[in-house]
C-alpha cells in the first residue's frame, strides 16, 4: 500500500512538472536617442533579439545620456525609477556615481560571471546567443499567462496576469508590468541618427507585492490598469507597435523568475470600440452575483457573456429584447472561482468588454 501511494504521489508530481511553462528571458536595455555608442551597438542587439523572439523579451529604458531627449523627458519618472533600481549594481561594476549607456541586464543581473568592465558586464555589444541560451535553459518556477483589454477609447488598458507556481519558490517577490512601444521614424528624433526604437517603455504600472512563498500548484491572478500613451503622437513615424510585459522579480537579489508578453486580448473577447455602448458592474469585486446596469436609448437585442482570463466563455445570459430606458441584468457568479473575468455585452451587434473581479 505504501508503495502504491508513493507511486501515485510521484505521478502527480510529474503531471505538475509537465505543465511547466518554458522560461522566457527578460533583457532590459538602457539607451538613449542622443547616445552615439547606442546608435552603433543597437542594430546588432536588435538583430539578435529578432532571431530569438521565442526566447527573450526585450524592454528598453531611455536615459539622459549624454543629454536628455524627448523619450526620457516625456516619461522621466518611470525611466528614473528603473535605472535607480539597478544603479547600485552599476556602481559596483564601474565605481560610485557612475553609469554607462548602452547597457543591459539579463533577468535582472549581468550576464557574465566576474565583475569588471573589461569582462563585458552589461555591455550590449558583448551580449550573445550563448547568454540567451544559457538563461533560457534554466527552468522557471512560474507560469505566467498575460492578456490585455483596451477600454472603448483605447486610452486605457487592463492587463491580467495569472501566475502559477510549478515548483516551490520563495523570496522578496514583486510582480511588475510595463507598456512598451516600438517605433520607426522617417527622421531621427534625437541627434545620434537612430530612426528605429524597440519596445521603449511608455508606462510603468505600480508594482504589486505577491506572496513571499509559493508551493507547487499555487495560483493567483493579478490586474494592472491605467492610462497608456501608446497612442501618443510622434511626428515622422512610419510604423508603431505596442504591448504589455509582465514579470516576477526577487528584490533580494534582483533575479527575474519569469516574464510574459501581454499583446493580445483573451481568446473570444472582441475589443469593439463603440462609445455609444456602455454599462456598469455592481458590485465589483463580486462574490456570488453581480448586476450589469445600463441604459438603452431604443429597444434593442441584448446579450451578456462572461469569459475567463484565457478567453473561455464560462457563463452567459440568454439574448433578449429589452425596452428603452435603464436596465439591469443579473449575472450568477456563484460557480466561478476567485480571479479576473470579463463581461462582454452585445447590444444589437455592438459589443464592449469590461473586467470583473471575483473574490470568494
């Protein structure tokens, strides 16, 4: 009997391990549009990143080196917050009150072994495929599934991150999230001649403290929400792209445990921007029931559906004709676990989606 129980336990452990998500590597670069060495080194780094999109997530912070430019000044607080977070690491490397750009960190630390500027610590021109592969092959203790949903005006975004532990882990853990934008210009916005800028941080959301200790199978869902500047207007731009990036970092040693891109809506959730369609959810967070409140100008066909963070429809209220005026539709959430969901309302073919938090 003991042997049988042990075998079952081992099978359960293997089943959990088999669900482990492949590690993605976070590469944080510090650069600037007025930095001459940056213009020389960035093309090689970007080529390396383009060849490893399945292995590494590239995030760029703009620094005032040697002088401040638009990117830095327009989001100075976020850039300063991140550079100061790592400043002590660079002080150890090249001396007190020192900083050098372009530079970068792989999963929160320097990719090379021994400290010393001559060893290539943090210099982006010495970052290689070997540096990516060696970190990529380290098993991550976490899975992260991240998605994003815009509001109707597309000037605000809700990023949802479901974190699951696939192995036990503990530390001074923070969940971090940024909104990044890739831009191409017909004329350089700075004085170093660069016209291509990859994954520039345009918004850093407030850090979220997550549990210090995780056991196998433990799972929590977190939400970041706020105004974003991905629609900010740049002159002479020929192409833009944007996405959210979410990662878990241990502040005790600055090691990043896992990172995920949030560059799509949950499957099955259509982001249709019709400002004439609006509704409120009460209460939110909800427990066993929520009420969808809205006002119709005319009689309309109305349907309400509920999706989970992976885009699966988990509940629906049958479509019905409703008269003009203030209306309420109850939504039964008693069978849903705690987490972030999305209520999608369809009014005569026009849809809008809003997040619903359920806390049991």
